C-alpha cells in the first residue's frame, strides 16, 4: 500500500516497433498530493508527452500558465523549455500512464502544428478528433492498467504505419543527441548541405522549436541527469565546464530550466524531478 505522501515511477518496456521513437514509458502512482516540502518540479528534457490520467487528475503549471489533466483524459504535452510544477489534482490515490516521445518521435504519430503546442498541455481529443475520442472511451471502460497500455500502444502503432520518416530532420536530431547538444547549426548546415533557415523550418514543423533551443535543452539534460543520479561535486563541476563556456553561462541555463539556483535546489527536496530523470 502506497502511503499518502509516497509516489513512484514504474518503468514499462514499449513495443519494439515503437522503441526508436519513445524515450520513456512509465506509470506514475501517488497516494495523494505530494508533501508541502516537495518542490514538485519537472525539468525540461526535450520529450513530448502523451499522458492518460486514469485515476484522479494532474495539475500542472508551465511558466505562468496553469493546466489541468482531468481523470480519464488523454493529454499531449508539446516541447517544454520552461520549468514545470506538477501535483495530483485531489488528495486521493493517483495513477497516470506517461509515454514520452523523443524528438524523433512525435511527428511520426501526430500531424499537428507543433510550434503552437510549445509549452502547452492540450486534450488529445481537441487535436486528433474522433479517433482520439473513441480511444479515450475505450480506455475509460477498461479497468486493467496493462490493457490500457496495450490499447495505447496499438493506437500508436496504427498511426506510425501511416507516416514516413524525414531523413534530413532525423539526421539533425541524431547529431544533436549524439553530440549531447554541442553541435552548432553551422555544423548542421555544412553536414546536410541545407541552409539554417531550411533546417529551422523543418524543426518548427516537426518539433515546435529550432535546433539551437533543442541543443540547449539537450546540453542541460546531460548535467541534470548526473545531478539527479547523485554525482559528486567534482563530477558535476566537470560537467559544467565540458558543456558551458563558464560558470555564469551555466547559471543562466540552470535558472532558465529550473527556475532557481543550483545551491537552492540542492538544499531543497525535489524527489519528483530526480526520480523522473532516473526512472
């Protein structure tokens, strides 16, 4: 039995055909609202998120905007480059299925205006129409969480079969990922033979932001993963100087993506974020 203040992320292995496009699939369970002492912070990781709140709802604050993911609703979260605060909607047991698409993934499943989804959480039914509404009804009628997961994955597999890859965009995404955010737009121009304007247009269409912003999120993600895993002071210091020009450059990035300073965050309780990054 989960205590009222306890929560956990339960990893789920996606279907092999979905694997290349999914960064993480998990179930979030909580006995109720998170403790007052918990920051409830989620740090940007460059992934789109499809969520099903099958028990209770989730309240989210993205920058200065608030969103509610209601019970038995499917929601799609666009690319986030701001700190997010999350908590169960009511102080009762909570269950949410979370499917995170890596930057290669979202455009292969949904034909959307991704630049309009940036820093937004939207009901999938509003975006995808009847097919999402029918799926939502099936999910609500299914009591088994494993069966809900199967329905969701079958839905995604059907969508994947209807789309084709964009090889130049995919190449740029892989270069940013492989370089841990250190490749420049000028390098991408040189390697692909396409102009920065063309590349930026592709990123806006498929991701909702430009390659430079994605690289900045990816770069910070490397540091925050080490931070979340409990890396020592020296290791973290090396991470900073490997990815940033100097300490002030790093502090600006840290404030941007967490809303606070490294010292303040280290001296507070932020289990939600660290468990989310290490789940």
